[in-house]
C-alpha cells in the first residue's frame, strides 16, 4: 500500500510540471459532470421509453388475454349445454321414436341459445332425423367431417362456411356469407348403444360482436383486435379472410402461446400483443390467436415526449455543472496537494507512518479518514487472514455435512419416505450386474393402487396422500432389508427383490396384495378401503438391464388391471412361457 501511495505522489509531481492542480481538478470535474449528467439523462430517457412501451404491451396483452378467455368460456358453455342436452334422460325415447317431439325439443334449445343457427340429430347412417326448422331433415350428412368424428367422440370443428345450410337460412343483411363452428356429440341409449350424432352449427357472428364489445368497452380507441385461426387466417378484424401470419412466425406464436412484438401493417408500425386460447374446463380450445394492436406513434407518443424533455433538462444541467466545476476545484485543490505531499513522505527513512488529518470539503475529509483507516488495517491483515482460513475450514466441514443431507433428500420420495425413481434405478442397475455375474435370482414388482382417482374424487387429495403413505408403509414392512422399494410416481410403486426364486416372489407379492386388501386406510375419522394390482417379472438371461424387467412387470400389471384388479400376475420372459396369475 505504501509503494502505491509513493507511486501516486510521484505521478502527481510529474503532472504538476505541466499543469496546475487546479486545472486538472477543474477539467476532471467538468468532464465527470458532463458524462454523468449525460448518462443519467440518456438512461432516464431510455428507461421512460422502455417502461412506457412495457406498459402499453402489458395493456394490450391484458386486452388480448381477456378477449381470448371470453372466447374460450363462450365455447365451453355451448359445448357443455349441447353435451348435457345429448345426455338428458327424458330424451332417450325421442331420439328413435318421436322425431316431431324431438324437433320441438331442439327448437326449444335453439330458442334458449340463439347463437346456434341449426341443431339436428342424425342416425348412425348419417340421415338427419330431426332438426330445428325442419332444415336438412331427411338429408344425409354421412360425409360431413363433424358427423364422422361425432360418431366416435365429442367434436368441435373450426370456423367454416356451410353452403347448403346457408342456402336454407335467410340471407344476411350485410351480404356476408354465413360462417359456423361445428359441434357434434355422440348420442347413446341407457345401455351404451350408439344411436346417432347430435350436431349444431354455432353462428360465428357472436365472435364479431364480442370483438366490437371489447373494442367499445375494454380497449383503447386506437386498439385493433383480431381473431386468427391456427393456420394464420384472419377470422375477425381488419383484412378478414387474409393470411396474416405463416411459416416460422406462426409456429413461434403457437409455441409461445402469449407475448408481444412489433410489426408493419400497411404503412404503419404496430405494437402487437397476442394470446393463444388454451381452452376452458372441458373445452380443449381450437388454438385461436387473439391479437391486440396499436400504432407505435400513438402508443409511444408520451414516451418520446418525456425522453425529449429529459434530454433537454440534462443538457442544461451539464452546462451548469461546467461552471460549478471551477468553483469546486479551487476549494478542494489545496487539501489534495497536502495529502499528496504527506503520502510522498510515508515509507521514507525519516517520514511519517500516518497521514495527518485534513480539513476542507466533505469529500477531502472522507478521503483522509479512509486513507488513515487503510493504513491502520494493514497491521491487522495477517491476523485477519488466519481468522479467514479458520472460518473457511469450518465452512468446508459444514458444507460436507450439508452435501450428505442433500444427497439423502435427493434420493428420497418426500411423501412416503421410500426411494425415488432416480435413486432406485441407480441401485437396481448395480443389483442386476451382481445377479448376472453370480447367477443369482431376482424379481421386480410393479404395484399400482386400484381406482385411485375415485379415492381422490370421493375423499379429497389429502385422503389420497394418506392412502399412498399407508400402502407405502405396508410395502416397506413386507419386504426384507436387502430388498428395495420406491415410489415410481403418482400411485405407482416398484419393488426389487434380491436372492429370490419365482415361487417365493409370487408368494411375497400375494402377501403384499392381501395385506393391503385387509388393511383400511385411516384419514381422520374416515376408513378408506384400498386394493392394489401387482405385476411380477423374474430376471432372465436376455435382459439387458433393469428396464427390461420393469417393462415386463409393468405389462403384468396391465394384465392384472385388465382382468379384474386386486390380483397378482406373473409376466414370463418370453412368449413361449405361459403366465400364471394368483
């Protein structure tokens, strides 16, 4: 430190041969003032601009996400209404025996939900049995995509024109073609037999009206809203019917689901926020993209104005700073020269060992104090180094202990206390290598709780957790200390049995199954019965690793589930060997 002070003093003496200290300080302070004020002004202007752009993007994103949510909720409600109607018990006889009454029921549904332009029921051959207004009755819809998919499952089609239906409806006042969203639901009788398909054409005008309502009530007057399908075609909004996005840009929008970007629309640069519909409840969504756009010049006008004002204020302040620099330099020059002279003498044969206190500006006093404190601290450096080394040694021991604890936490399932999947596979691979080398027998059990979803739905997820922990305790108590058990995920467990043959493995698996069946899981005051299905696999010469055994045991578990649950099934190593079930 003393050498550093000597070099600093020598450098100052050299400079003094050319310029006075006052001139140096004045130039330095002036330069720092200009740079600092310029940086602050520029930074403030940039932050103001960026924050305003962020607020505009956030506002546009809120409008887009809110609009998308309203679209999804509307579709979810129509889906739910039609689905409930297709399952109404009083309509069971009407589907087949009474087309007149069925038509009345359909027309009552349409009167309640006027957005449905057409509702009809077609039999399994595609013939329309009954429909609102009698439209398309007797016609065949067997070739329509909504009917084909509706025979298999609930189906919702994207926006399209229906030429045949549009020809039967009253012509629109605006001359635009009718566009619809198809809804289709399989209709079955009480025995589960498929009777036909209930189909509906949802008039797309509701979406256009929704956009108008949002623009009128929720959005800025300059905000432009659009609905775009998953192919990038504009369904509602400016340039309707044109392809707005495509290729990599469309793929990125569908992948990110939400965000904002800048784009060129016509001769204007726009700030655009987008949100891809994610569905609502049972409605899975059709990947409709809702965009909210605003011209950049309008959206960021306030930010540009603020930036100009800030930069102007910064320029004026910098000029004032130049004038003050001369005054400040004269005040602080004298004590700085004294400090330099004193520092030059430190470390010489007859020189001082401590700087004298200096008066003057706050900065000079603080500098003197800092240098005096630094010189005092040099004497304690060695002692503090030893203390730091001791603390480092203690921290290393604590770190080692923490690593051991973290390793145990990383290998343990938090709910059951059993091993987790990662730790189990590491142990299992070592066991397979050992058994293969020394020709020892081993087995794998895959255990899954039967009807676990029903337990959650009936008693709640806390009861489901109690069931998992209770069954994990039974498994842990039923196996030997040399065996390993792990929770593989959800309600599924895996057990690795060492030094065991096929018969003993089946007996142990059956004992676990029986113990669980005979034990009622306690959840507060509630007793919950539970059973498990178990798949068993014995190691074979052709097994490459433990994954082959787990896959075989999982196949056995699948068979046990399919053949009635609450049972144990042994899956042989090859198709030539017969499986036996206990």
